[in-house]
C-alpha cells in the first residue's frame, strides 16, 4: 500500500511538469452586451501542496492499484487562496502509465475579488508522457467570483509548484 501511495503522489507531481493546458479565450455568452463586459485575464504565482494518503474505501480499490489522497493547497500571487480536495489515481502494469482525477474547492481572492470556485483535474501519463487539464467547473463561482470560467496550467520547477490561470470573469457591478 505504501508503494501505491508513493506512486500516486509521484503521478500527481510528474503530471505537473511542463505546459499542460491553455485557456479558453471567450466565455460562452448569449448577450453581446454582456460579452463586452467580460475579458480574458491571467493570474499566476506559486503554490504549496500537501497530499495526504487516505485509506481505500474497500479492498477491491487497493487490489486494482487505486489510490486516494486528500489535497490541501495554499496559492500565492494574483490568486491568494487555500483549497481542499480529493484525488483518485491508478497505476497500470505498464511502467510510466497512470491516471488521476481530482476535485478541489478554492477559497480566497482572485485579483482582489473574493469568493470560491471549484477546479476539476484530469491527468494521464502514457509511458512517461504527461497530459493534464485543470478546468474551473462551470457555475461553481460564489461571491464576487460568480461567473468565473477558465483553465489552469501547473508547472513544477526545481521542486516548486507554479500555476497560470487564464480566466474570464464578468466585470464587477
């Protein structure tokens, strides 16, 4: 089980290398006047992440090479926030191939606007080649972040984690 947990943590870290996702440039808006009030923005900074192994819900999960972890993050920069979430991962019989999904609720400020939103992760490693998307869940924004949409890129450089968030957000009223 310890090997599975270590491998799952490694998957998460490995999938963070390199540029992995790019932003959508325009939010889907039916009213042209509303579209004029929405502009693409960019937020970037560093973050710390703590992954804590969780016990499998059942023995079938463990025998299937499934791992589960809790996620705790602290974001800095244009996104000053914390997040909490959960990750599920799987290792395959082929070295360097694996996958994970995760959901995390982010709470704090984005370019000075406070509220929460949810990030959805989906990542795969195909024989060592990582692919990952991190998307803001539609309609998950609260407070001053209602209407937020976008995608996040995660990079790891020298053991430090960095994010780039390309997003749209209706103008404050």
